[in-house]
C-alpha cells in the first residue's frame, strides 16, 4: 500500500482536463474508507450531465457522493468526523454557482472566507480541487473577470492554509508546498 | 558537447510564445543528425505562413522538414529508424486539424489513441511539443470546449508514456518527470 | 530579518490574481528602503481605479509610487541609483499600453528590446511582475493574438537575463531559475 504522509488539507489546481480530479481521487483512495465525494457541479445541460455521470462511474461504489452547488461550508460541517477523507470537486464550479444564484448565500467573498474558516476547523482530512482560469487574455465580459478574480483569491486562500498544494499539468503534479504524496 | 540522457519520448508543453519550440529544438540538436522536423501546421493564411517560414529559417539547413496536418501516426511509422531524432511541432495544431477536417481520420480520440500506440513502438527518439489551452475562462464556443478537452486528454496520455516531460514557462522548463536534459 | 540573496533582476509571472504582486512586494520589503513602485496601469475606468487605489493602500507609506504607462526605460534610467529597490508592476499592462497608443513609442518589439538593454545596465535591484496570458484558446481577435505573442516574447527575454525567475500559482512560487528568495 502507498504511504500517504498525514495532511489535513490538500489542494490541487490545474487547467481544464489536466488530470487534477483523477490525481485527487488517487490521493483519497490511499486513505481509509468511507470516502465522501462532494460534487459542486449541477447538471444544467446534457454536456454537464454526461461529465458528472462519467466521473461517478469512474469512482466506483466505494464512494458516497453528495451533490451541493452552494452550501459547501454546511456540508463540510455535517460530514466532518463521519468519513476517512472528504474530496471536494471543485471550488471554481462552486464559486460560479454562488455568482449566478443572486447572492442568496451572501457575497461570494464572504462565502469563501467562511468556507476557509470551516476548513481550519475540520478533523477529517480533506482534498480540494480547483481550476486555474486566469491565464488567458482578459475577458471582455465583466462577470467573467469577476469570476476569475474570485477564483484566484480563493485559490490563494486555500493554498495558504493547505499542508500540501500542487499544480497539476498533463496529469503530473508540480509541488507548490508540502511533502510528496504517493 | 552537451550531455543528453537517453530518452525515447520527450514531451514539452506550454502557453503561446512560451519558448517550448525553441527548447525542443535545442534538445533535438544535442542528438546526432539527421534530424526530422514534423510540422503539423497548415499555412491557411498569411499570419500562419509567416510563422512557419520564420521557424523554418530558424532551424537552418541541418533539418529535414515534413509537413503533415493529419496522418501523424503514418508519418512516424515511415520516419522511424531513418533519423537520429524526430521533433513533432505541435500536437495541438494536429488535434485542431483533425477536428476541422470532418472526421475523415476517424474520431480525434481514436486518432490520439492510435498515435500514442505508435509512440510506444518507435525506436527513434522523439520530442513532442504541445500547447496548454485550458487555463482560461470556459469558452462559450462548444467546438473550443471540445478542442481543449481533447488537448488536455492527449497531453495527459503523452506525458504518461514519456520519459521526460516539462512545462515551459518564459523559455525555462519546469520538470514534471524525468531527469534534466542539457 | 529575512535573508535575501543578492539579485540584480528578479522576475515573477503568473495568471490573474495569482498573488504575484503581493509576493513581489514581500521580496522588495526585505530590501532596504527607499523603495520605488512603478505602476504601469492607467486608471481608465472605475474598475481599474479601484484596483490601483487598493494596491496603493496595501503598500503603505514606505513606498514612493511613480505612474508611467509608456516610457518605462526612461523611468528606470531616472530612478537608477536613487532607491534600494525598484518594483515594476506590470510588464503586460505596459505592453498593452504600447499597443493601444498608436506606436508613438515605436514598435512594441523595439521598446521591449530597449527595455531589456536598460535592465542590463541598472545598478539598483529591480523586481519585475508580468502576466501569463497565452494559456487559453487562441483568441479570435487579432490584436489579442498580437498582444499575447508580445507578452510571451518579453517574458522570455526578461527571464533569460534575470537572476531569479518564478511562476506564481495560488500565491506560491515555482522557481524557474535562481536561488530561493525569503
């Protein structure tokens, strides 16, 4: 069995289809079950539904899945202590949901701050997946600019409190901090 | 002369104008001639033609150049054993060509899988250049989304079977796997 | 106090909201005052003005600020020898200004080359911040393509002559070259 150094919060970010979810899952599967997968994606169209179903099949039956597009901190409070590991996939979809749901959960920045406070109080190891979205030309759309600023801000906050942080490129991790996992 | 550790498959990816082609060429030029440059770009407009001509001049006369926008696996089969090194520049343009040529070469995913199988059977060292295209806001255009998913998938496949894989940033390599070259 | 290894030119690049400006400032503040902040941004709209004011407040009173959207080489000549450290934030905004000001400062490529020559002659340590803008889908807008080519070219030039170069991701540095700072 692989040796996983103890961590409380592990963070993986990367571009689209960079292999970050697969690597996050591999890390989680080196920790004892039961394992919780928190999906922040909403199946708003067929393309999304197909992606979600594909990922669910890939995880197999050893995982429990909770879908939560908005109340992420509440979900973590509820799950804490009940699982061997929690995997949240992904933070950028969650931010996008917050932005498009009319601030019913308060300003996204406040929700992000509250989420980070919740992270610090968890006793169950947690693995967080996020997207890099700010490496292109400045978007003309102001909502897209707001989103990428929010995503960059949250990625910085989570990486700062994580024990392990990696940038995933072509399926392989570049370590930003922490000791190598697996 | 520089010392190049033996590799079968070397992989370089990076953003636009990151210096990945220049670095790939430097790696190739530390291996014995004759050298084959496989260009996947098509000179569809003046901007592209100027880029291609500029790169050809930069390589100089020690290189042979084959242009092949689509049948990349066939080209590698034909070139194998006849050169000291093969450089393919680049995989993302090839995927883009496959996508826009009405699947006359089958589904791009199948072509990518077949290409990876061909890579595994080569005896000539090969250097593969690819682009990172999935680090921005999700494109509104569905073909662009399909393209970046394809590119991410192929980058993962090639990095998995490569001996050496780097991310090139500002002309400098970040090693994802393998021992340092040059 | 932190130990900063001697450097003449330090280079930080990264995506939007990656924490590169904060890290650059931390590096500068480990060097003796007085410190010069060269802002290349122009407050063309409220969004920009708010960003600039926010960053100015964050730096505090120990910094002097010069705003210069175009004549960057001239500013460096003038500032050289008068400060403990110079921080330029950021090169990509400067390139964008050059592109949109009708070439009154000559071709952007020439301005970039002249800027790099100026860098080589400085005696005051300088820290340069830049953006990664070429990691998304190829922009349809030809000016945007020209901009990202210019930015990639300048990033390569500056990284080549820098003592220290990092890619900043989620607030954390990946070292491209040079010894660790702080």
